[in-house]
C-alpha cells in the first residue's frame, strides 16, 4: 500500500468510510491599470450615470490561484474577440462575470454585500467598484460567489466532504491523464478556445473518453455509470481549488442525490503554443507532471436545489484584502499614468460630466476638432483662449504684431513679467507657448504680422510685405473654422470681416469701451453665385445658413467707412482704457456664443439655449441688451458690393482702401446715400398749435 496500487491509471490512497471535510484555497485577483483606465473611460463617456453591471472575463492559469483582469477583460462591443484570443493564447481558464460601478462612495459602503452575492450567484466572478474620476482613485472588492456548503435534507447547509481521494498519473495502464488531455483539447476546440473550468466526462459508445460543458448535461448523461464531473485545478499547491467549491454548488442543481460521484480535479499539462493558419495549437509538452486527482463524494444526504432555494442561503466569496481580512481594496492610477494623458483626461472631465445629465447632446469631439483663429493677442485674446481651452478646443492660432510690454501681464493672463523683459516677446508666439504650458495637448502657434487697415497708406517699400500679409491672412481665415476678431482698432477689423464674409466663416466680434462691451456674430457669407452660399461644405459653416435673413456685421450700423482712428489721438485715446472686469465678461460671452452656435438645432436655439446675434452690455447701469439687426446693403464690411470687389481684385482692393478713405463709401453707395439725405427738404412746421 505504501507503494500505491495501480488501478486504471489511479494511485489509490488508503481510505476510510468516514467523511472528511473539504477546505478550499481562495482565489486572488490581479487587476491591471489598463483595465481600470478602460473602465473609467467607459464610465465617463458612455455609461455616465448608468450603474448596470458590465460583462467581464477573468483569466486564470491552472495552478496559479490568481485571476487576472487585463484591458480586454472588460467586454465591450469591440473586445470580445480579443478576450477569446487571450484565453486561447495563454492557456487560461476564463471566469465569466460582471463589474458593477456605483456612482457614489456612499453607495459602495451601503451596498448589502450578502444580497449582492446572491444577485450574482450564477456568475463566476463579480467586482463591486467605485471610481473617483477626479482623483483617479478606485475602490473595489472582487468576489467569487458560491454556496458555503451543500444543502442537505431539512434545508441545512453542511460543509462539503469526501470519502476518498485518488491521484491520477500518466503511467497507469489506462493512460488516464493522456485521455483527459485529448478530451479537454477537443472540448476547447469545440467551444472556440474558451477554457471551461467546469465540465463532465463520459465514455462514448466506442469507448473513447469525451468531455462537454456542465451546462450541456442531459438526464441520459446523468444515468451513465461512467460519467464523472470535473473542475480545473486553480490552486498553486496541493489543495482544493475554489473551482471545486463552485462546482459542488452547481452540481446541487442536478438530479444526482443518493449517489456516489467521482469529481476530477484536473491539472492540464502545460505546453507551448504556436500559430498555424491563424489558430493557436499546442506544440511541445513541457513536462508530464500532474497534481490531478479524483475525489469520491457521497450525495446520499443531498437534495436537489433550485435557484429559489439558494436565495435563503447566505453566499460566500468576498476576497480578502491586503491585510488578509474581508474588505475592499483601493488603487490610485496617477502613479501609473503618463502625465500628459493624465492631464488630457483631467482637462476633459468637466465637459464629459456635462454629458451625464445636463447636456447629453454636447459634442466634445466636434469642439476638440474645431480650429479657432484669434486676431489680436491682447487682453481679449488671452481671455478668449483660456475659455476655448476650457471648452475642449485644442487648435488655436494667434495673430498679432505686438510685443509684451510691462503693462500687459497684470491684464493679459497668458503673459508674465519675464515675457516683458528686454523689449518683450512677440505676443502671438508667446501666447501659443503659454497655452501649451498650461495644457500640453494644445495645438497652438503664433503668427507675427500686421493686418492691412483702411486709412493707413502703404509705402512703395512695404507694398510687397503688405501684399504677402494679406495673402497670409486670407489663407489663415480659410483654414480655420471660427474667427475671433479682437483687435484694438476699428479699421483693423475691416479686412478680416470682408474675408470671412467671402469664405462664409463663423466670425465672433468682441469689442470693449470703458464700461460697455459688444459681442456679436457676423451673418452668413455672401453668395458666390445664384442659390449657392460660399463654403457650405463644413458643419461649422452650415450653422450660419439656418438664419432666414442675413444678419449684420460690425460695420453694418455705420454710415462712414473705417478710417485711421489713431491719428491725432492722446495716449488715453490710443490705449484701450476699460474697466478690468469687462474683458473676462465679454470674452466669455464670445466663446459661449460660439459653442451655442455650433450646437444649433433650430433657427434661434441650441442644446445650450438661445443663440443671440448681438449682446450689448454696460456696467455703468448694469444693463444687458440682446439685439438682432439685419445686414445693410451699403455696409463697408460685408455687403455684396465689397465682397465681390474683393473676389475680383484681391489685394488691389486693399491698396485702394488704404490710400483713399472715401473709396469704400463710393463703392458701397454710402456717398450717394448721404448726398440724398442732405438734399432732403425737411418740411418742419413750428406752429405749436399743431402739436
């Protein structure tokens, strides 16, 4: 007996008729940061407030005792095939279950843990989780639900036990384990690589050993005297694996009471794998040592258990924490994340949370891809850029010819004292650099150039440079989705207005007085030809086409052409002297107007509310007026006459306007209009009796 007795490949140990209790080795979980990051992205962008469980696959190598959760363990629409490949490639056993991500830490704490296990009693694994998306911290508690024992007559739950244990070897007459290897490989092929951890084995009519999933067993199979039940050995030592415990719970739902059954604890032979024709196949055995064994278990006092019966039984399976006590674990992902990726996720957090409840229609992807050109990198330009970044806009181009002066940093938020030293850095370039320093994911650049202006003559020496600047400005306006007109002088806003009207671009104009401000969006572009609007292919430009009437621009209320406003001005008139609080107010309104316009769903409204044309405000009397004005057919900025002349002459128009301040008035008909107004004979009756 000490040498063992070979019987059909089994080494039989001395046994006793007394039942011996079974103790089980609990499973441990190992969850990668990629799994958590994928879950957090799904929660933030897709699930939002939905806390319904998500399907997962846990991978466990036979004999390891550790269940791994990789990135593709979270089964979303695009990962199921990847998960199957991992199972097959790594010779893993797959645990099918779910993960429940609750919305608050209080929900995690107050969750009835016993009821939770009961609700998940039919799963292999489950993870209760709370994710703090702001701090990238995860609190989680894995569980592998099962019944604490076997249900006996009278409804009592007794600890599981066995009668005898037999070892399985490769050197018996029946070559029992070799047959098991072949049968298990065949089962895996039939279930497409999924390695089942519960199965049953039986002899076919030809005497061949066959295996199938436990869920496929029939009453005829149960009556077969050769049938044996099995589980994969997940224990790292010679101990009873947790899969045996879950197998015994599953067996209680079968009609096997009053029998003696054989349960195989099977340790598959480890073999290398290679790829042939796209499939993973076993190639070379690494050794034929095994800890497989058979337990003989009596079910004489068992009763057949229904799912309803198990509802009254307390479940077990919660994993122990790092202190080897029942309790949740926690992990902070910041240390494992790339700092720029961490910044990207953190920057997007506020916008993603808006989509959970407040604005489900918010299109963050569209905003991220929207390119903005900021003309003027001063107080307004800095504030507009910061607000655009907050809304998730990632591509910004700054245009300005000025340098940072000592007086700028206290009012212009993208500059510091260091930027003003030694004559000052160029504003446009420094603004682009500052945005990248604030958030590395920004795609920003600065363009140093001046904008040609009416009433500012062009010398013969600078003509070629101004012509080049005009072409460069035109290219920039064509290549960006939204233009912000934030320059200091009225005349510097003329040429961008004409170009935007010609190209059908969204143009947001923001201007400041001492205590007043103006924020407005220019109307849709001028038609190229009958029935066709300029540049209407992009959704950004289609936002303007929903206006029934063409709205006015910055110059539509004028009856004089823009001219040199800096001539004969004192210092306080040359500088933008304004109350410090105006720039943040006006710039924020300009950006909010753009976001609302890009989410337009009807004539005057969007997912974010109403879409105004013009907002005028004054801090002197704390008033705000929402105004809507049509375009003026004699406008010097957006009228068809000016836009068509620009399309015909290009830089030639710019030259004429810069040299002759009256040219635009003659071109648009303003000169004639004023002459007619002066010639009107106003017949005014001074007789008070008429009033």
